[in-house]
């Protein structure tokens, strides 16, 4: 059964360019909450600290907090991009991630080649992957650009391709960052319909966003992060401020 369980989860990033001891000392003295010196004498930033939570089937969880609170870092950790340095993390179920539009994309390959490679990676045969490419290309509206190297795409074209690739197959665990809100009006209308279907079909949704209207419309639970720690976790109505009166 799909689920997510974290116990004492910690993520740290080393700062490699801090060679001067005096600079290290000043940084560690003035920002004691998230910077520390590890066993290798490196200054590391504690991106996530001692997170413990569990998410079960049927839950729609919003990650909220100020910029730098750790929302996207947590999403990427759940997706397997970052390896925890402490604690335990268990993610059960097929994962679909809408986090980084360029993740897993070979800029030198064409859009079609990227789709074919993604299909083969997911265990599809060549015929199934070719059919997938037609479906993704049609939804993204790339036309003849489907057979042009991705490095020549505009930012909007890359987002449309990434979105179509990430949403063509329904996952059990859906991880989303708010980049999916970008796009032209026609694409956004189609993307919103597909997202609503994807959210409805997923067993678990974890969404990082600053848009509280989306949280209230889609989510059942909110985890609020601050400086890499969980400071609130509960039903939407309890964690968020009441919606302003109309």
C-alpha cells in the first residue's frame, strides 16, 4: 500500500568554497541555527532537520512556508534526488514528480528522443514508447519542434514537454512544486484538467506551494516548514489562517 514515512529525517549540503578559518568562524557564530561544522571540518547548511511524519493513502498534503523553509528540498528528497544524512525515509509506491522541469532531460536529444527514453526507462517496449511520444507531443503542442533538440526550446516549451511527460502516466505518489502553474492560457486550461484528474487518481499527493487558494481547494492536510523544521502539521483549517471574508 502506498505510503511515506520519515523518522528524524535530515538533509545537509556542504559549502565547499569557505576555505578561510576566520570566515567559517564568523558564519558559524552569526547563523547558529542552520550552519555547522561536520566531522570533515566542512561548513554544512542543515536544509532539513529532524523531520518525523507519515502520509497514508488518500491524503493530500501541502508543504507551506517562506522561501528557504525547505519545501522543495523535502520534495526532492521524497523523489530520491537527495540522500538523507540522518534518520530514515521510506516511500512506497510508484512516484510521479512535477518538481524540476529540466530533471532527467537530455538537452542534446530531441523532444521525441527524450520521451522514448523515458518510456523505455519505465519498462515500455519501443512500440509503446512510440505511442507515448505521439500522445505527449500532441498534449504539449510542440508540432515540428518535437523532432528538434531540447536545447533550442524556449522555457515555456520545455515546461510543456516536461509536464506532458510527467503526467502521461498516473503515479501512486504524486509530488508537485508550483512551477506547473506557468504556461499560456490555452495550455493552462488543458493542464489544469489533467492535473485535477491526476490528483484524483493518485493515492497520495504532496504539493509545495505559496498559493493558499490551491491548498484549500486540493489539500486535506498542511505541513508548515520553517528553517528546515516542521513547525505545524494538521488539517488545512487548523494550520492556515482563516480565509479573508468576501
